[in-house]
């Protein structure tokens, strides 16, 4: 199958590289990473070892593929949608943080599926990505239920030896993923600690309460996600990735813009609509945005 991965940073390169073991893959990302992949191939090490040679581009416009995977940072969703709108794809699937799929649906003609992944990835050097944890990829319809396109994508991953599932409960999975993001990303970034230290240390109470707030929003939107299940998801991911640092912690350490708007903004915006109280998410959002403003990364 022809697969395009739009936003080939750490996660996109890992997923695209694993798929390249069995499929015709094109990565779209930034130099010097893409240049090194073109010259020397993509090297994956860590929990998975591979050396593959996918196509590597810096421009994703005017392309076509059977499947387009979107793995950009959530704040790049608008530019990703504009680029993908110029191409032709049978199906598009997001593996981003936050709740970005609706923006893809609004901008694109092909069907859009939601996706989650628990793989861990770090970009070590140009052309070199490390798998810091093997997880599972789930894809499914935004509205839930079994979808033949999700089953097709599931087979694509399975053919490349990647654990995947076609999920009928994607609405719940999206909010469970958001609970994990809200519980781990902000506290770990502010405390500058690993995922395990975040949930297992003094910030654990904050992490768990952020997850509960996401569960309340989910239930307000008619999605059955209990507080205990959201907290269990945070604790499970923190245990499975204990030595890892969250993507937001990595961004803060590198002085980069974070996905605060996609994660905590998604929570607070929906809380405003539903009249739900989310004080922990609001506090985390305010402090992280203040850090970004101080770094000159945002104008507000």
C-alpha cells in the first residue's frame, strides 16, 4: 500500500519507518532530518531495530497515496490540512495529540479516521529515531462503531508487524488519550521530571485530577468515561513509560512551543460549552502559556 506520513518528526518517522518494512512509504518532514533519510535511509533503534529507505520530502503538497497519516504537532494542523487538501488520498488518519480530527474533516474531502498510539519515540539525530516504547495503534470512526476503512488500515499495520486494532469505541479512546495527555504532559513539563516521577511523585495528585476533569467533559458529551478509568489510564501509561519524558516536557526543555492549546485548550473550551468546572486544566494551561509568552513563543 502507498502510505504518506505528514509530519515525520519522532513519532511520524517511527511509525512510517515501521510501515516501510512492508509498504511504499513517503515521509514528509523538515531538513536536515529528511535530507539524511534521503541520503542514508532511516535508522530505528531502541525497543525496535530497523534500517529502511522510505522516500523523504519537505513538501507534502500535490501528493497522492492510499493512506495519509497525520503526525504533526497539533498546532500545525491547519497547515497540514491545507497541504493534504491539494492531494488525493483514499483515507486520512490522525495520530496527533488533542482532538484535531474535526479540523481535518472540515478541510478535506476523503474520509478521516481518528487514531491513538502508545508508541514512544525520540529523534536522536537526523536520520535516526529511537523507539522508547512499543505500544499499540488503534484507529476507528470519529462517531464510533465498526468501520471497514479502519479494518483496512488495521491490516496495513499488521502486514508491517505493528500491533494495531480497528476500534469501535474511538470516541471513548480519544477522551482517554486526552486524559493521559492532560494528566502527564503539563505536570511533567513544569516539574521537568519523567512520566513515572510525575504520577508517582508530589505532582501525582495534579495529574490524577486533570484526568478526572477530562472524564467529566467526556461524560458531559455523552461518552462513558468514568473518573476511575481516566485515572487508571494515566497510571498505566506512566508505569509503562516511566523512564520517558513526555512530549511537552521535551518541548519545554528544548525551548519549543508546546501543545498546550491542543491538550488543555481542548478541555477548557469544551468545559465552557458544557458548563463544567475544570480548575486544574485551567491552571496548567495558564502556567504553560505564561512560560511560552516569556520565551517569546506566543503573543498573548
